[in-house]
C-alpha cells in the first residue's frame, strides 16, 4: 500500500477512536494489526517490544480510571487502555514495510508537500547516526580529561548542539553545491506509485472501521 495513504489511514483511525468510544472496535483493530504484522513476518523480538513497551501506559490509565477513581468506570478504563495499543500497533503497521526514504518521497510526490520538507526529513534522519557518534566522541574525550558527562549533563548537550549546527551548515552547503534549489522543478528518480488498488484498500478499511465504530459498543 502507498506509504502516504497508509499513514493517513492510521491517522484517521487513531483520530476516530479518540472521539468515539468502542471497545469492540479497539480489539478488532488490535487483532487486525497483529495479524498484519505477523503476515509481514515481523521479528519476534520487535513484536514483543511493541507489546511490552505500551503496557505501563495502558496499565496506568486502567488503574487510574478503575481502581483510583471516585467513580470507577470499568468500560472506559478498558477503552482508554486499549487505545494505547491501537496507536502503537497502527503506527507499527505503517513502519513495518516502509522506509524513511520511501515515506519522505511519498509525501513529496503523492501529497505534494514541498521538496524542502522531504529533503529536510531525510537530512534529519541521516544525521542521527552521525550525532550518536559525535556524542560518544564527546564523552570519550571528556573521560580522557578526567570528566564524566552523564546522560543529563548540560555540557554534553551544549557540545552536541554545536556539532549539530556545524553538520547542518555543511549539509546545506553540500546541497547547494549539488545544485539544489527550493523552488526549482526536480526530476523523480524513484517514483512512489499511487494506484487504484491503494485507494480501494484505503476506502474499504476506513468503511469497515466506521461501521464497527458506530454499530458496536
């Protein structure tokens, strides 16, 4: 499915279940998302992580509304706690077979967002590994001088910001040297197709979710 449509579908579903309470719909979406992830042959370790990570938030919401509320509401507690898993699993379905580059290109080609936005997203994603290496070097250099920079140390982040600004300047100069211009028309090397099949899947899933949302409790 087209990355932009897949993202829009996940966004609309998340928005609709936030407005309308339906425990049945939440459970159906969770089950469908798990089946989709298994169909895409998700790694067991990654699947386990996306099931365990939201548990604290879901359990906190359930406990607050059911055990620690002056007017316990078991149904609302289950609805709100399962929403957490709906959000996590729907986004996981978007990410499972879509790379950052494909998503950025799809936003530019299919949703017609400015090219500077797409290239900015790609630049930010590609600079993350460089920043991780830069932080490691900063901490190593500090330890060689007898200083320990903890994770929350302001000095560490101040130096990391300086490195990021230098990297951003170098990136901007590199793009200009390759002839990049914001308003100029650009050719498409790799096209992200948007087919009728994508629209059919998008509309069908959206209709099924809405039927379940407004016809079940």
